[in-house]
C-alpha cells in the first residue's frame, strides 16, 4: 500500500503526489497523512467496529456462518470473543466496503434487521473510524428459533440442584438419627 508523505505549504500538490512512501509495515491498514503526522487504522479495527455495531441490533442472534460460529463458541469457552466473526472489510485510502453474515432471531422481520444492521455499520464506521462507507452487504444465513429446551435448561438445572441439596440434607439428617 502506498500513501503520500505529509506536504509542506511551500511544496506543490503535484510534486507531493509524485513522491509515494512505501508502507510495508502496515500493509492491510489505512494511513492518513497530515502536516502533523500519520494515522494508521488497521483493517481489523474497522471490522471490529462494524461487528460491534451489528451485534447491538435487536434481532441479531449471532454473526458468521455455521463454521465460524462453531469456532467462535470454542473461542468463547476459553474466554476469548472474536468481535470480527462474520465480518469482512475491504479498506481503501478513504473508503471501506463491509460484508457481514448473520443469524437473525425468529420472528424478527429479516429485511428490517438487515436494514438496521446496515445503518448501524454505516454510522459506526463513519463516526468512529472516519472513513466513507461505500456499501454494506448483509447475508442472512440462518434464523434462530428459541425452543422450549433453550428456555427450560436453566430452570431444570435449578430444580435439579435444589433436589440434590434436599437429598443431601435429608441424608445428613438420617445420618444424625442413626
């Protein structure tokens, strides 16, 4: 990736454009040159901002396709969460394009969730990163339907724990009586 070096007020713009500065250290990154220095924003940062914005939308159950979500659940089990899961970005000098894959909770309207995700990503990337968003492509790969098992699991665990405690307590009482 090439960026131009900061130019002084005395240097003509055409001459400055003819002197590119190579940036091998920050290959997949955005660099902005000003008279006071250079700012570099990595692609991963842009993807993370987009991922956070998408996850905050009501109706979004998860980001990523099946394999990405499986890997993400393993990652979460060891205490790490990938905020860029299901998000890919193409970053240019001043513009970015975002592709996001998501699972929507049933019965949220799919098009409404996609529009809300798109608007949130546009706003977040433009406000936080300061880059123009050219497009946000949303792919909905699945819907999540909450089942009774999903809702009952915590209560079943609580019931089982309560029953186990009662059994242990009655066993202790019987031991005292004997």
